[in-house]
C-alpha cells in the first residue's frame, strides 16, 4: 500500500543514541514523530531540532517504561492527542551489569519488563490499526548479542535480544500481505552513551575502529532494511561475519571463546 500522507513513527528510547539517530532518519524521510523517553528536555530539544530542519511535526511523550502500566498509559496519551501511529520503533533499553546473583530479582524483573514485555505489548496494541489501514512499520532494536553465545555478566541481555530476533522473524511472516513490514535491527558495537551507562566505556575504547559504527549510519541501515522488509538485519560486514561464525562453528568453540573474552565487553 502507498505510504499515507504525513505518516507518524513512534520511537521509544528516543532521547539519545540509536533512538535519536533513527528519529533523525525518519525525519529526513518526511515522517512525523512521536518521541518517547523519560528525559523530557532532551525529547523537546530533539523534536524542535528535527522539526526546524526537516519541516516535520514532532510530539514528545514523557513516559516511564519501567511502570507496569506504561503501555496502556502511552496508548491513552496517544489517543488524547488524536494521533495516528503508522509505525513503531521499539528501541528503549539498557545493559544491566554484573553476574546474575549479584542483583536482586526485582532488578531483573524491571529489566525483563522494559526490554521484553514493553516491545511486545506496545506492538500488540498498535498493530491492529496498522493492519486495518494496510500500512505499517515495526522495528525491534535487538543486537548482535542475540546471535552470540551467552556471556559472563549482563546475564539476561543476550537472552532478551535473541527473543526479539525470533519475535521479529515470526511477526514478519504473520504480517505478510497486510502492508505491515517488520524487522529486527541488530547493531554491533556502536558509538552511543549506552556504554557509559552500563560501565563498559573503557573496554569499548580499546576496540579497533573497524569494529565500531556510528549511530547515524546504523540508523540509516536499519531503516533501509525495514523498508526492504528484512526480518533480521545485522549492521556491518564485520558483525555479519561474527554472527555467521557463531552459527557455524561448533558450540564448544564459540562458548570457549566467549568464556575467555566476556570480561572484555561485559562488566562483572
């Protein structure tokens, strides 16, 4: 189906990093935006910048996605503004450092809610209207980690990212013929504040430059992959090769490699 006039993309975790870069990429393409995060000032500043530069309309919706009622509240706020949502980018996320038993279960429950439940619930809430209109876009920001063996530390991170990959693959098949395109974007190491927040910046700074990607480039690749209806898209040739090796090498080999190198990339 043809793209509607002034389509609207909702992006969670839009205040910085890959989320902000994806917002810019959609603004370049003429989409209006609904920017969602906890940091209102950043959302407003980004929205104002993109509106002025690209002539689009940007709405800021401040939301605490850790709240168990976050998605119903967000849907209510969207309806109150009379907005039509034509696409969603499930990007909000973080890395929880440390070994599994170093944190109380409440910390892990919060992590699972934000990283796993919110993307699925929000997509479930928005999809019916997209299907009815015959046009929609769903991007789940996963990770190269979702294609790798589990690591020591950040215990649940690869697990939830792998879940998002499989969720996207299944949903992509289910949406065939509806006009709704679905893709999991799987970045590798990307220059964002993500690594400052989870305490791995020092390790990231030691990586060779060819292993790192700029957030704007990552966003461009991700949006282009979604428009081609690529169910899963891994950014960068190096990352594609790493994922391929992880798939084809014996499990014992990849697990040993991860065991020896986990602490280079994960804070324990």
